[in-house]
């Protein structure tokens, strides 16, 4: 297993304004001034009840390898925007900041800081684009994959999306994110190599077309891959040609004493509900009731739900373009906003004010706690000031930000701090977490902690985002000063 991207220099993947601001800070002698930025998002994709955090591993790899080559500096010099002293500073640049983050695979909600970067002004500014690129892409695909897996209702789901992804990285990291979201495996070989994700595949229409004779094509494939004999039966006609030929090959294998570990058919077009029901009946009648039926072709949570509701007989779904691109809602929308600036040795809060309420930021360094009831279900998030004392065993008073006139108390609840230090002085503080462990974290949370009402597709229950009275007062005081 490798670490994808660890030897690539992607330091120049940034918006120009990050460098022009950094150049300005340098000229004003502000380069060592400490600041903090939060990464958060404003709404869940597709009106869902939650999202899944993914991409942290790639962020940390990027930060550890962040540097500017002589070719990078020469290109920036050619733009005639930058001071020579600043370019010399970039030539010796390394990221030396601290990063706090949720564990990758954490179920997350709008408005909470999932990543917080604390570092000098320049280094904190120039990493914005790449940090957001990773969070926005992988969190989007992980969240979409979870919706598809939920719709599949226990049936296997595999990522078939590489050829429809927007580029190579989108294919590889998309497969990683989909696995975090809950799919069983991927057809993308590089993702299997880099991240130890199970890989699987069937056959292509070109195999059948090459041999002209569909029966011969199936026989040849079965002879080479008897233990992974999933035959693609829709090159010509599923019920008149493909399925009868597949059944004949399965019978020939049985007559030869070949007992396949994994065999069946795949259908990639047509009325999938009708075809799978008919195919299941005919396979069973022929004595192949353990033959699998795999389907593909522009599937997502909506088409899967429809097929199953019509009685479709499916063992596994191969999901491609609509998962790898999150076609029905392709933008995640995480942002990177300054929340604190060092003044006289103390980190003082900063706030962005907007006419749009959801764009008003939560100021200052802060902690996020997940509140659990006595049964272990997550009932709310609680935002507190960074050094505010909270008793995890007995979290107490809180402000419901949608009903701030009501001061409430948690009863028979416990609290868990979500952010943890994952990078100190530019170096990781913990070992890489295997992707399988991250995927299991998602599965466990959704099975034991997150309410079913939050997981439904239509009108999901809204997770409560509360604040301690001290944090709420601080934010309101800042807003009143800005008005």
C-alpha cells in the first residue's frame, strides 16, 4: 500500500490572490503574525441530514510536502507581481503550523469547524485552495456514496466511476471517498493499490463483440476466470440471447465439476427492474439460484430505490458517474475563514458579518463537542470557547441558537470533543489511519450514534447546533459592535 501524492509537488495549486495577499503581508512585516482559520460548510448536499468528513489524509500529506521549486519561483517572478524578498522567502518555505481536525470519517453538520489551521499569516493563507479542494471533493463523494449505500438496503455496491470522473485524481480520490462512505469496493485499480480498497470487475462489451459469437465469448471468459465468472448479458438481447447463453455456460461448468466461487450475470441497460426479476426466475428454474445478478447503468440512490421498490432482484450494484461526480448535487461548498488573530500574545476572535445569516461566521478559537443521550445517541453539537471548562460527563447549560431566549440544560447526557491536534509545527502527531478503519468509523456512527430520522432522504430531522452561554454572548457582542 502506498500514499498517493506523497512525492508530487502540488504547492502551486492555489488561487493567485493567496500569493498576492501573502506578498503584501511580507512587505508589511506581518509574516510571523499568528492567525487561525476554520474550515466549515453551510449546508448538507441534496437536503440531507448530515455529511461525512473525508480528505484529511491528503491535506496532511500536502502540508508536510509543501515547498516551492526553483521552477515555481521563476514562474512567479515572470508574473511581475512579487517582491524579490518574498520570492526568496518562498524558495525556503515550509509549513510550520498546527492543524486541529475531526477524525476522518466523522459524521458532520453545517456550521461546525471540521478543520482549524493555526499558523503564521502567510502559511495559513496560501494553503486555502488545496485544503478546500480535498475537503470539498472527498466529503461530497463520501456523503453521496453513503446515500447510495443506504438506498441499496444491504445489497453490495461497488464504485464503477473512474471513466466518468473529471480526471485521474478525481477517480482515485473519489474511489477512496466512496469507500469511506460505505461502498464494498472499487473497479479503480490505483485506488486498490494506494489505499488497500478491495477491487473487483466483470467483463466489457468489447469482449463479446470481439468474438462475434456471444456463447463463445462467454465460454472463453469462463475458462479463464471460473472463480469470478460474471457474464455481461446485454451486448445483444438480454432475455433472448445473453441470459440463455450464460445459463448454458454455467451448466457446462457444472457438468465439468467446476464450482465457481463467484458467478452470475451483469445487466448494463434496459428495464432493470423487469429484467432482473425475469432473469432471477429463469436462473432459479435452471438450478442456479446462487448465481448473482449485478446491475449498472447510471444508478444513484433514486434509481436504486425505484428498482428495489418494483421488486427488482439484485445482488450487487455497480455505480458510476452519478456517484463519482455526485451528479444530482455536485458542489459541497466548504469554506475557509479567518476566525482569530494574535494580539499581544493572545488569540483574539474575528467574525465575518453578512446580510445572509448563514454566511455569518462563528468567531474565535473554539471547541466542538458532540452531546450524547443516555442511550448513546447524538442529540446535538455544542460550540464552546477554546479554553472554556466543560465537564464531558455532565455537560450543562446551552443556548439553542434558533431560540436564543431559551436557556436550556442537558439532562443525563455526556459530551465528546470532536477536534484533535493532528499536526504540530508542520508534522503529523499521529500515524496514518487505514481507509478500512475510516470506513468502519462511518458505519459504526450511523449504526449506533446517529438517529434514523437524520438519515432519511426526505425532510430529515435537523441536528441541533447549540452554543455555551459564554460563547454565544461573545459572538453577540461582536455582532453588536459590527452593526
